């Protein structure tokens, strides 16, 4: 960032390098600014000694050769020692700057809300800008959602877990205690298919393999959805990765939950395979399957359309509270836009459910809890199960 008051290519008053701003009462480069600050903060100038009778030339090439001559030139061109803050004052100044930034952000959000309110009518009709955002999100969802609205006709029901032939079913047993050993059995003990407090928890390898093969393209579709959202690719690459890893399980769970079929009591995964609760449980998800099924049942009464599902996914994606973000302010701004457009769209739909909007937002918390439980579950399975069971993309997304 170069301040507007600087002329293009304006040189540092100390060494002649390209200046970056007005530092300690003088226009200097970053190098001389840092040198002057360190010198004063650590009282280093009392130790500086020139070896050449204090006649050294200070320029960009040799500015580091003589500290005494460089410091004296800093003073000569007008840099002021009293403007260098100690640690306590510097922390206080940074806190004040951050508070001012947050105040400006809040003012911008308020102005945006007022502008949005004025551009839409009293019934909550989205503004033209919000309609454009809604259309973008909806298209991103429909183009990255397997089978679209035809999933009921194209789904295949998973009838049986495992191979079941003469060799029986092959399973891994997760031990419930501190032991990390894994037991494989060509013929599982009596009670296979049910959790056992004594023997641990059964994971059916055939089902687990099927579900992970479904998850891999499902993850890819979540990435495709994110890339098509306006502004997402403008975020720093590291932030894009953090957001995708944080929301992936949440969005996949949501996409499965909205394909809950009450008649057959199944979820359709990736628009392809309809599974029952116990099948999903023994395929690796354990008790998390209960949470996803309950979410699916609860969402039936919401009667969400594709646009509402798409906007809910966008809100999950751009969550500014993900740990490690370098630009949480920009992510927060994006989420604000989606939430405003989402709320107006919901108002326009005029759902009959009382308190529809706050109830729908509570589903974000449910999806977050599912994701946290899945992380714990994955860490346990990664320790206890062979690594070759997990596809590379699965590991890349869900490993820390």
C-alpha cells in the first residue's frame, strides 16, 4: 500500500530507496523506518561507532555498512526520536487503530442495511444487487448439486451392507477404550451390525468403501460451488482453503439432509444412493448418522427451495470465525451480504411457519455440531483403521 500523498517513485530522504510513507516526521522507506525505530527502542545509538571518521555515504547499496552515519542522517533529514513509541504505547495505538477500523466497518454495515432497506420495499423484496447475488448463489448450487431435483427418480437403494457371500462380511471393530488395536474378522462375531459395548463398534468395510467413494466427488462439488460464488476467489488462497475445510462436512450434511425421504426413512447421498440410518451408522459415521437423519426430518417442515438451500450453504461457507483466517473482515463482509439477501428472500417467500427465519438460522448451529462430531470421529478412525481405507482427497480435507 502506497499513500496517495506520495509522488510516484518518491525516494527515501535517508537512503534514496523507494519511499513508502511519512514515518517519524519524514518520508522514508520501510528499511530506514525500521532501523530508526529499533535504534531508539533499544537505545542502540550509544553503541554505534563509525570506522571512517563519520564521512560515510548513506544510500540504498551501503546503508547497512555504517549504522552511526545512517542514524545521524536520519536525524539530519528530520526524523524525530520522541515519535518512536515504547511497547506499551505501541500496543495501545494498535488497539485504538483496530477499534477505529471496527467502528468504520460497523458504520459501513449500517449504511449498507439502510441502503438495502431503501432499495427494497416494505415487504422485504430484495434489491437488484441482492437479486444478482441470489441468482449467482442459486446457479452455483444447482450446477454443483448431483442429480438436481431428479434425485428421487435416479436414486438407488442400498439393500445390503458388505459382500455377505461365503466368506461372510469383513468389518473393523473400533475399541471403546484407550486401546488403539484394530481387529479384522472374516466372520464377525454374533451380533454383527449392532454396536457392542463389550467388543467395540463395528465399521462395515464394504459400506465404508462405498461411502468414501461417494464423498470424494461430493467434496469436489462443494469446491465447485465455492469457486462459482462472487468474490470467493478474490480471498487469499490460504483463507479459501480454511473456509472450504471448515464448511465441507456441514454442506455435505445439509445436502444429504434436504434429501431425506420420510416414506422410506432414507437419506440420499450425493444424489445417488439412498441409505437407512443403520447403514450410514455402520458405514463409518456412527452416532453422527442420527444427527443427520434428525436434521433431515426437521427440515421437511421448512419446505426449502433450491435458492434457500444455496443461500444457507453460502452462509456456512463464508464464516468469519474460522480459525487462522488472514482476512476475517472481508469474509465477514461477504457473509453479511448473503445474510441480508437471504433474509429478504425468505420474507418474500412468506413461509407459513412461525419464526421461520430464526429457526432456520438455528440449523447452522446443528450443522456446526455435526461437523465437530465428525472431526472427533475421523481422528479416532484415522488412528484405529488402516490409512489405505481413506481416499487422498478425504484426508486432505479433514486432516488438520
